[in-house]
C-alpha cells in the first residue's frame, strides 16, 4: 500500500509544509484574481471604445467588477487560513441581504443607470438629434434638441419655450416608457402653414354716381 508523500519527508519539513502549501494557494488565488480583474477591465475598455461609452459609465462598471473579484478572493483566502465555511456563508448572506435592501431602495436611480447604458449602446438617439416624447403617437409632448446625456438624465433644449436656453431634464428610464419621435441632426419640421386662398378677391362695387 502506498504511503503519502509527506511520510517520506523528515519530521521537521512537515511543519513547514503546513505553512508553505496554504501560502502558495493564497498566492495563486491572488494571482488569478488580479489576472481576471485585468482581463475584465480591458474588456470593458474595449467595449467602451467600440460603443463610444462615456467614462462616467465605464468607470463605475470597472469599480463594481474590481470589488466583486476582491470580495470573492478575500473569502477564498479566509477559507484557506482556516475560517469556517459556515461563518463565511453567514457573512455572505448578511451582505447579500443588505445589498438586496439597498438595491430595492435605490431602484429608481439604478433603473436610470441601466437605461443610460442602453441609450449609449442601442443608440435610440444621439447628441444633436431632436426628439419628442409622446404618451401616444397623436398627443404632443416634451420636445427639443438633445444637448446632454448623463447617467441619470437626458437634457433637451426646449423647442417650445419662449426663453432661449431652457432645458428639459428627462429621466432616462422615462425614455423607454414613452413613444419617442426622432429627427436626426436636430432639424425639427415645423407644421405647414395653411395654404392661401386662391379665390379672387371680391370686387368692390363702385358707388352710383349722382
């Protein structure tokens, strides 16, 4: 019957192996976490350059990926140093519960962030275009030229305001709940003026001479 490999080693080396082996495993976990984080950050950067995503969107996404990988690596390292899996699972479920409560509490903000990501990728409109938000196709709504798109709002230069420079800030989530009429290049067609009457003017009857 084969004996374990450690049985062939001197007694003084076994104590070192109990330190070296977990240390090597921890180094391997950290190396894999760093490599995974590096590859994901490069992938996000490439996607951002391909779809022309703003830095305000790619930076939070990179931060989310970094902290997720760091948290997973930390839990694996704690497991290797002898922390009980039950304690780790209890801590994870506690953090997950707090995260879920915070997620639902900030749902309106997060929905705008997600819709901003869709706007930058799907491109329903671009900067410089003119759009109009309609409840139904026949009912007029907010209209203007798109001058800014950030993580929460789309800003329109109000076309119907008598004051120049008036802005309409529309939540990004509202864009996907309305019918959107779009004019590329910012040229909003004006309604046609009523046609002039072609009927001849009524001739004035001269007054009878005395």
